[in-house]
C-alpha cells in the first residue's frame, strides 16, 4: 500500500509540474494497478504458505469427518478452476482444503502446481517439500511426471528434493530382508522380537513375552511405511495379562526417525550383548 501511495504522489507531482500528459497518466495508473495486483497476489501466496506450514507441522491427528468432507468440496472446486487456468482461484480453494485437512497430501502438491504455473517458483518448491515429507511414495512420481511443474524441472532445489526423497534412497532400503533380534531380560520378564522388513511394506514379526507375570503375549506380524526421514512401524500382537487387566493392546507402534534409532530399537539387548543376524549393518 505504501508503494502504491508513493506512485500516486509521484504521478500527481509530475502532472502538477506539467511533465506528464493525461494519456501518460492513464497509462501509468494502469501499469501501477497491474504491478500492485501482482504484489498483492504474491503476498497472499506467502501468507497461505506460512499458515499451512505451521498447521502441517503442529496438526497431529486426522481431521474430523466433517472437515474432510468440506476439504474434498474445496478440492473439487479447485480442480475445476485449475482446468480453466484460473490459477489464483485454484490456489485459494486448495489452501482452504489443506487448512481443513492439514494431513491430506493432495492439496499441498496441487498448491505446488498452481503456484508454479503462476511463476512463484520458491513458494511452489516449499509446497513440494511439504508434500514430499508427507508421502514420498506418492509424491516423487507425481513430481517427476506432472507437466504443471515443468517450469521447475531445471531448478537445482527441485532436482535435489526429488533425489533426496526418492524412496530408493531412504536408509530403510539398506535394511530390507535382514532379520533383527531384540531381547529384554530381567528378573520378572523375558521378551524377544525377531523382525524382518520387506519392500512391499509388510513385516515378519516373531516372538513375544515368555512369562505370565505381568502379561503374556505373542507378536503376529506388522507393517511399515516411510514417514518423512523416518519410519512408522506397527507390530500386531495378541495375548492377555495374569493380573486381571484383560487382553493386551492389539498393536504397538514405533517411529524411529533415523537408521541409528531403528537399530537401537530393534537390534540389541537390555542385558547381554547386542544380537543381530544377517549382513553386517554399519551404524
């Protein structure tokens, strides 16, 4: 607004001093309007990005069913606007969809597309990074194949992001097919887990708690997925407790954020020497 007022004062002064004709003044005002509209759009895009980055970072659980339904409506409207090449409009609708459901990856990726088509490459790259952090398995192929991002393909940051988040470069790939053994032994309980991860996201899990005090349970399998730089691991189990607490929880979850943390969780022993079978894994 300050820039706009300065431009107006400058034109008025030039007119008063007889340095500008009415035609030139009209042309200058049109030019100012175009420039200020572009600046306002850039400011709005940055505001949308800043707000959604914060929401995506702090929003933990899933959105409510009501919010998910509303988000899908805005997503549909955004797709319609995008097809008509109304990119400012589609950006606004995807912003609203992402605001309602900050853990839904599609609006964030599509915001990268709509801002890229507006020439806002830095904003687009930030949206792309958010989407890659949310679900690299989906987003890496999208990023490589979506023509809306053609303007970014030679950008060094784009190349670095896609390479970094390519699932084949994640540290978990070094661990697939190997068996990790983790034992807990103390005066009242002995627990042993043997786990093996496979490329399709499945897991073999054997073992459980061998004592009846306080609880006796058996592992029945599990699944894993890449989550940002780390993993989300769910191990299923069944059994009960001898002290009247009833059945144990049917699953236990882990979120190792690095290869070292994974090895600390699943390769070693609380008492005795670390136990690992398979190829040597460097820590």
